[in-house]
C-alpha cells in the first residue's frame, strides 16, 4: 500500500500537498509561488514562511540539494491499495 498526498491531483485546488522548504535559502531557490498557490496555502495546516504546495514545484537540475519536508500535520491522505 502506498500513500499519495494531494487530494486534487496537482490542480492547485487544495492544500493537502503542503510541504516546507528546510531553509529560507532553499525556499528562495524555488520558482515563486503564484497568487493561486498562495491562496491555497492559506488553508494549509502548520503554515510557515517557507511553505509551498508540492504540486506546484517544478523539479530541475539546479535544485539539487534543496531539502523539502512534510509538516507535522497532514490532511486528506489518500491510500492506494
């Protein structure tokens, strides 16, 4: 069984894939969040200065070494059987 976090499946329509960049430096190396993402982040539990929605992060080679963690509280975890 695996767990997928993100009820909207990457559509930026919920905050269930909330993640936290481990430092301000790591946060600033990511592309800037959109207004829509910031609106959804307002609904996230445990919001921090370096919070992002994982579904909106674009992985690229120059992000090597960036550390992202899950908050202490997650919501709407879906289980695939």
